[in-house]
C-alpha cells in the first residue's frame, strides 16, 4: 500500500517536472533576448536535476545522485560562462 | 519499483508529500518564467525551484534512502550546499550582464518606471 502511494507520488512529481521543463523550453525558444534564453537554460538544468533525483528515488538507487551533482555543477559553469559572454563578448580574455 | 516492503506507511506519506510539493514548486517557478513580462521580473520565479523545490526533494531523498539502507544517508547535503552557494552568484552575474546590455542599447530599466 505504502509502496503504491510512493510510486504514484513519484510519477506525479515526474509529470509536474516534465511540465516545468516544457514551460522553460518555451521561454528558451521565444526569447526575446539572449539573457532570457540563458535564464531558461539555467531553469532547465535545475528541473533536469530534480527529475534525475526523482528517478533515482523511484529506482531506489543512489547512483543517480552523482548524475544530479554533475548536472548541477555543469549548470553553474555554463550559466556563469554565458553571463560572462553576454557581459564582455568573450569568455576567456 | 524495487523498494523493500518494510517501508513504514507514515514515512511513505511524508516522502510522497515532500516530493510532490517540491516538484509543484519547480513547476510554479517555470510557469512564472514563462508568464511574467520583463526580464527583471522573470529572474525571480526560477529561484523557487532552486531553493525550496530542490530542498524538499533532497529532504525526501534523504529520508527514503536512510530508511531503505537503515543508516543515515546524508550526501544530498552536498547538492543543497552547492546550489545555495552558486545560484545567487550566477543570477547576479546574469542580471549585471543584462543591465549592461540594456544600457548599451540606450535603455535604462532601473532609472524609474512609469
């Protein structure tokens, strides 16, 4: 009984996160300016990290934790690099 | 699903509640990102997902894995600390870049709104 409840809740959470990623993708495609697209990409990273964590809980495996950590780190580095690029026109000066 | 059948019902309800609430907060943040009008308004809603949404999901994950492995599993704290440190840094960089770009095209969004 509790397993069924947990599985249903995790499936619901995955559906909600998928909808969140669709919203962020619309903003990524619509823009209107470059900073909006970078912000949408950062949101996509966070939502993907949450989705991977939910997936790991559903599979009852701690392997997905490392994947979530890597996604978080890549999200930070890429958003910082994009912001630097928007500011200066170059990433490494 | 491969959980052991020894999951207490109260804990299952708690984990289910936390996970759904965290995902709902992330969804609210993304809807806000889609619907608000200006960039400086849109920068705010995604932080709901990165703070409370991520926090609730990580607490649920810690509770679940601590019960399943019957030992404290706390390595999710690493993600929480990392995101709490990096999110303000990236968003401040992004807003400063956006301000710079707006001023470069002769538009000063913080000079006062009509």
